[in-house]
């Protein structure tokens, strides 16, 4: 991770638990599972919402997925660093709504076990759903007694959540679409370069990498990519 951002978060944790410094805090993490959970919660950024950057998701629905579906009726998709599940569920809604004849599987992964539990539950505050149209809100969500919204079983059916560390673990292959948005900005350039090469190797020929609205792959051709649309490689 970028050192300045990481140090700021860690030092806040050190102060909050009364540790005397990095070494003392390290020993605390080594023996206290509760503090380890707090550590992961603090250093991982879990900010997501449905159809985040609506115009970009519109390009995904109108241009990118139709291209991927030409001659292909089964899509293998990876939502990397999926946070609370809003991103993979958004893609599932698009596929169910606009491409009902296409079979698909979405692998949704994150390093944070707590956020994965929230994602698997699929219950959200209204503010997370501001990008969802009224029609899709009625069709794919059920409002519960507390005023929150639960995604329907048909949205969850083809989404598989699991824990995965982008920096330490291997990547599966043969993905038609990999969605890796708003996570690379927290890594050093050297780490980004390693990950972009691994992401490229995980795509099928003609597969697409979908990045965040604030991200741009420098020297993307060095990794084997071509830019097909803005934010899509």
C-alpha cells in the first residue's frame, strides 16, 4: 500500500488502543484476534454503492456486455475487491434485466471477512441504492420492516463470494470480464504494475478489464491491453 495513507490509519489505531508504538502494536495484533479484525476494518476501504458512476455502468450495459455476448452465451466474471457486494449485484441486475438468455457466474472477492458477510446477506440502506432506477428497485429488492432493502434471490443466485488477497494469492483464468475498481489507487506503482499483468493473464482473449472512474492504466500496452472504451481495457 502507499505508505503515507497506510501509516496514517495505523497510527490512529495505535493511539486508540493505547499501544506504545509499532512494535508494541504488532505484538498486540499477534495475540488479539479482535484487534486484528479492527486492523483490517480500518485499513481496507469499504465504500461502494449500486451502479456507482451510473454513466460508466450504462456503457457497460449498452456497449461492453453486448460485445462480450457476441457468439458467447456464458460469461465468467470476477468482481475483485467487491466490498459490500453492491458492485457484483449491480452486474447481476444488468444481466438478469437486459441479457436474460445469457448464463453467467460472478466470482466476488475481498480481503475483508466482515464486509463479505454483509455482502452475502445482501441488505442495504437506501443511500447505497441511489443509483438504482425505481423500476429495478421494485423488481430486484424487497423492503423490510426496518426500512432497509434486501436483494432478491434471483440477483444472488449466480454470485459467489469468497475471501481473496490480491497481493498474496493467485488469480483464476479465463474471465470474460474482470471488474477491479477503486482499489489500485491505494497501491504503489510497482504493485499496480504487477497486478495489471496478472489481471491481463486472467482474461480470455478478447476479455475486458473494467477499472474505476478515477483510475487510468499508464502504459497499458506494456501489459498487453488495448483501450476499447474509457475505463475499459
